[in-house]
């Protein structure tokens, strides 16, 4: 099998499991976090006034990633930029808004969302390993997606992609989105993202405190988790049992 075909085949397989395989990295990160808590290095923020600030900084990275996803999804039409896993879907080619500055904004958002917990481990080598893993993992997914789009849209895709970087945005090419922002689509498609972020950070915080035999839990993370859980339940109900989030073409 030619290398290009192998890359595409690997990318198609990884695409199907792109929402589940990173959980393995999260589990490894939690183990590294526990090890760091039990055996703190010579330079540590544990027990200092900066510990909670560092947690909030890590959370900010994850929320930045979620913001990128929300902005992306909110300006796209139906059957594009979705959470489908069985096969590639693209009824149209997104070229405006955030897609005018970067080819894979959702994966850029995912990177920052996962970078937050990686930084939370406080282990430099794990953060570096995470970045390398993410690069290798999503590089193949992006390759498979681009092959699909190249076949479906031909020169329309290649002409657009020629001046748009794959992962690092180039803001000078920004073009105003064709579609207005849709909160309905965001709440329907991204309702679990905010809850997942707070659950992960609260989980790390609770486990870390238990290891230290402490009850100094982060009240902000507790309140944020409760609030986002309530929002998730409400949005899930509305999505399943009503047509509140229905919107033609979105």
C-alpha cells in the first residue's frame, strides 16, 4: 500500500474514534497528575496562593478551545462541521468566517480544550508528549478529510486551501461569515462541551485534594460544574422532546 493511501486509511479509522481515543490520554494525564501530587518536584505551586490561579489559567485554555468550536459551529450550515463519526459529511464547503483563516478550526479548538488538562498535570514532559501525540493523531485525520473534500469539491477546494493554513490561523485572510451566528445550532451540537470541561477540571481538583488529605476544593469549579450540568440537562431535554433548536438550513 502506498504511503498516501496508508495515511488516508489511518485517518479514516482515527476519524471514527476521534471522540473516544483521546480519553486514554486523559486517563494517562490523571495518572501523571496524581504522581506529581504525591511526588512534587523542586518547583511546585502546590500549597501556594498561585495554585488556584494556575488552575484557572489551565481552565482558560480549555474554554478558549470551546470558544473556537462555538464560533465555528455557530456560523456553519447543516451537514458541515458536525460530530459525525461513521463517515465524512460535507454538503457544502465552508470558506468564510473562521474557515477563511484556518482549514481545521474545530481541531484547533479541540487542541486547546485538551491542552488545559495536559497543563494541569504540571508535568512538562507530559505536555510535550501530548502535543506530539495530538500532532500525529490529528494530522492523519486532517489528511483523510482533505482527500475527501478534494474529491468532492475539486478545484473549489484546492483554490481555497492554497492560501489557508491547516492549523495555525492567518488572520489577514479573514472574510466575514456568510451566515449569521446561530445559538440554536450551538446549543444543540455543543451542549456537552462546557460540561465536559468543568467535569474534567473538577475531577482533577477533587482527586488531587483527596491525595493530599485536603478539603480545599475549588468552589468556582464546583459551582461551574453544577451550573453547566443543569444547562446540559435542560438543553438535552429541549433537543430531544421539542423543536426549540430546529432551524432551517442549520
